[in-house]
C-alpha cells in the first residue's frame, strides 16, 4: 500500500500541472472503518512492478453493487489508475481488473470512476497544460492513447466550465433572481456550523443532492452513513459565505451551491502529506492567503424548481463574495457534456469549456 500511495507522486514529480491527493485520503479509500461506501462495494487494488522491483503502475477495481442494481448492469469500475508510458504495463493493470471482475460475474468494465459520484472520475482528454484541481483527475497525454489501443471506447464525456469573475452581477441574473424572490417566494440562506451539525442542514444538503442527481450517469444515492461522513469531514472546512442554500416560503431546501477557494497550490506544496508542514499550506490557503481561483464544487436544485431561474440566485449572491475575496476566476467540477440545462446556466458569464474528460468502457 505504501508503494500504491506514493507512485502517483513519483510519476508526476516533474509535472507542474498535477495536484496530488492527500496520502491519507487514498489509504482511507480501502479502509472499511473509514469508507462507508465499502458497505455496498468491493474494492481491490493492484500494483505493477518491473524486474528490479520498481513501481511502474497501479489501479483499483471497484464493484458497486448498489449502482449495478439501480442501473441494471454488471459493471466493474476501475479507478486510481496510473502507469508509465508502456502499453504492456497499462494492459496488465486493466487485465488484472477485468479478470478479477469476470470471476465475480461482471460483464463490462468502465472508468476511471470511484465508488460514488463525488469521487474523482473521468480521464483527461485535453488541456494537459492546465493546472488540475483537488476534485479532478490529472493524467499525462499518453493515457487516452493507451486506452484506445487496448480497445476501450467512449461511454460518456464530462467538461468543466471556466469563467472570469465579473465585477458586477450580470443584469440577466439580477432580473431573474428578483423574479424568483417575488413570484416563487425563494430566498438565500447562509448556514453556520450549528445549522449544519445540530439543526440537520448538513443532511438536508446531501438529501437534496441525492434527489437532484439521481438520474445522472452512474449516480448512486449516498447512504445515511455516507452523508454523516461527508458532513463531519468536509463541511467544517468550507467558508459558509461560499455555501448559499435556497429555501422556499415553507422553509424547505430547494437549492444548494457548494463552493470554496481552490487548494491546488496548497496541495502541490504539501506534496500529499499533512506533516510536517503540509497542514500549514492548506490552512493558509483556506484562512489567510487565498488562491485566485474559486472551485464551484456542486450545484443542485430540487427537480420541481429546475428551469425556473433558481441558479440566478446563487450567482447574484456569490459574485460579490468572490470579488470581496479577490477571486479572479472560477471553475466547475466535471459536468456531463449532454446536460444542456446545466451547461446553459453559465451563458451570461461568457464561459469557456475546458478539460474534457472521458469514462471509457469495454466488454470483458
């Protein structure tokens, strides 16, 4: 496992665009006491060595039983895949997962994906010269070439949206947000830690995400234990000013935007470890000297309110805050290329579509 964890850092040691995972997060992925997703998933890491005992590749096979049951599939997922530029190595790694999966009755392999939708997913297909982020995969340009040579095909593509933060709220957002307030009775609410941890808003947020994302490709609803894990682990790190929620007249949660300042530079400086000084770089970026990019991690709107301009409320609230924090630009997480409604909401901000990434598939 030490070799598995350290290999990515060795592979990308000279790459200025790679943003490392924290070592502890990779280890926790395989720990049944810490990863509640393993209650309904099987996971098997594999590692490749050369004759001299040097690490030359890694991969994890994942069988998400709940996802297969929900979507009527017999899929194995591969994730955490890294390899040197040698097709024998990539072929051996993927073959190991394919064989492991066939022994368990699986029929197709897909990836890179994680156990659930909030894990990193999608192999980078372009923009290899752009710095990655803490929530996305970075890989070298030779990775997709290996996948094509091994007979893998496109299943879906995701794209990310990059925007420059405007100094003023676009008038379209002003008009639409006023409409949603007056006609739909919606309003922004800012949470505090007590709301999140004691008054149940943390759970409400993830229950809304489950509802809003339920029909998206590969999505598996988070269990109560997973929700509790996310709330306790991640919500305390997020500046609640950058986490607006939207309620209706009844006080029901109908929308949430989870955003935060980028930690890309801090994670690169930390080199994937919290000790001895990695924690300082992360804390400094979170609290004192922010990077110039905001991460738009997740935006979700209740299905009954989708298409009614609810997102304009988020942007009208966040743009002044981003300017206050001196964010110059913002970037979303991966969004499905065919999710036209989701992608069209960015139009008033003159967006750029960047960092296309792919989920590959193959019959085994």
